[in-house]
C-alpha cells in the first residue's frame, strides 16, 4: 500500500533510531563542547604543573647531590633536566597566552613571549654546560679529584625513579588530549570564532605534551647511564674517569635537544615560512580557484610554534568582480582548512593592466 514505507526508508529510519539509542542524547552544542574541552585542558595544565614542580625539586636535589658527591655527571643530568623543565614551563606559558586577548598595542597577542622565553632558557643551559665541560676537561687532564660513590649511586637511583614518574604523568596527559589533534584537512572554523583559537591551542598543547613525554624518556635513558657510571665508580673507584666521560656524552645530547629549538625560534623571529609549508604549493592551489587571475603578494609567517598566519593579495579575472565574496571564501577555506593557518587575510582587487611605474628620471637615465 502507498502508506507503507519502502525498504530503503525503513532501513534508514532503523539506522537513525539505532544511532540515537547508542548516543543516548542529542549532539551537544558548541558551548557544551567548549566547556568539556576547557575541563580537559585544565587537567592537562594540572599534570604539567605537577611535573614541573617535581622536575624543579629533583633538579635542585641533583645539583646538591652532585656537588656533595663531587660528580659532574650528576650535575649534567640536572642540566638536561633543566631543558625539560623549560619545555614544560613554555608549554604552560603557551596555554596561558593562547587564552589572552590581543590589545590595542599588541594586536597579534602575546604569542612571541613564548619564543623569547625559549631563547633565554636555551642560552642559560649553554652557559651552564660550558662551565661543566670546562670542569670535565680539567678532571680528564689532571685526574686530581675524588667522587663519593655512595651519594652518587643514591642520587642516580632516585633520578631513574623520578623520570619513570615523569613519563607516567606526561603519558597520561597525552592520553587526556589525544583526541584533539589538529589535522591539516579537518574543518576549521573562522578565525574570529572562539572555537578556532581554542582548537589551535589544544592541538599545540597536545603536541607539546607529547614532546615533553619524549624528552622524559630521553632523561630516563640518561639517568640509567648515570646510574651505571655511579655503580662503576662505587665499586671500582679507579675507573672514576667515567664521570667526565658521562659529562661529554650528555653535553652532546643537550646540544642535539636544544639546537632544534634555536633553529625554530630563529625562523619565527625572522618571520620565515614554517618548515611544513611550501609557498609554491600554496600559490598553485590559490591559482586553481575559479576567477583568480594572479597572485600579487603572499606572506606566510608564524606568530609562535603552531600558529601560522598568512596575508594574500589576489587579482580577479576581468569582469568577475561581482564574484569576489565567493573567491574570498574559497581562498580562506583553502588557507585555513587545507594548510592549517591560524589566521589569514585575503585581499582582492579587479584585474588592472600594469602600467609603467618608471619615473621620468629613470627613463631619462636609461635613454
């Protein structure tokens, strides 16, 4: 009978009913999603703050233990821990700055404070590392030092335990935030909406937490190396050369873990294009948009790590000025969604044949 639904409609209704039953409630609004994301972000901040406090306490304990034991390896391990503490502090700083609104004086916000803090922390690490390397060279040459193997062994064993705790805390933080990674092809709202800035900060914090977890694993390996050296020195004091050798090896590790930070911050300060973007590819995709005649100018730079900004100036084909809204919308969607821009500005103008801009003086000189 005509009143009975077709098989396709019945299956569709049944599928909708099953999905509604599984969900148990309607889809949450954007306000509920924002509150849920803010709650998860607070959990991440608490875990990172706890990890920073533990790092600071044990780093201070390692410095004291290394001084009492007269062990450069323990002090170098504390120096490497300082780099991880700086990373966590920078992550918390980035999360805090992402919530602050721009001002009339700082219209882009305060994201560059994160970059300045990173440079200062790395320079401090290098100064301390140079001092430890100098002491290690002196010990290697003269061999006129004694190391308290018992204190060194105890401090190194506690270091292994602390790094295990750090790895557990940061791994749990990453799981709390693992669902909110940004994807270059995901649907990104307009940059003026609150959810855009929030989503960008979530993705940034998630990557930063993962990076901190990787550094914690590196610290664990280094602490195990210190523990092995302490065990050797404790039971074989004649092999005390293992202490400055550890300092050399760990100093190289510190350099490799910080040189990338200096390179990235240098690109940001010089307003260079981020390494994951290709300007030629962006231009090619923009030229594929219908009614785009040429690209007059394209600037791409980063406010800070993970927050890329672009300004593009497009010329429209003759006679298509009435379609400027459609072209602007497509260009913004391309920059925001495909290339993952944090903010973008698209300027449009009708096609105008370029006139000679040579002044009379240049024309006379060329003649």
